[in-house]
C-alpha cells in the first residue's frame, strides 16, 4: 500500500532514513507513471487529429487505412 505524505508531514520526511533501494524503486514507479501519462496524451492527440481530418474531408480516416 502506498503511504501518502502531506506538506504538514514534511518534518517526518526529513527525519526518516530512506535507503537507496527505496529511492530507486520510487524513481522507477514515477518513471513508469510518466510514460503512461505520455502515452495517454499521445492517444488523445491522435484522436483529436483524426476528428479534424474526418470533419475536413467528410470521410472516416479509419476507412481509408
């Protein structure tokens, strides 16, 4: 389970000892989350472009492919 920290708990964060293994794990998870968000953003952009092409040409781009 992921433990949430709030700004009020910042003092606790500075006082705790964090191993490099925990930091590496957190970094890896954050990187994976960013990659998922980038893929989602790209999918939304493609969907928007497809919509513009469909509207401009009055053809469904998926039927052309």
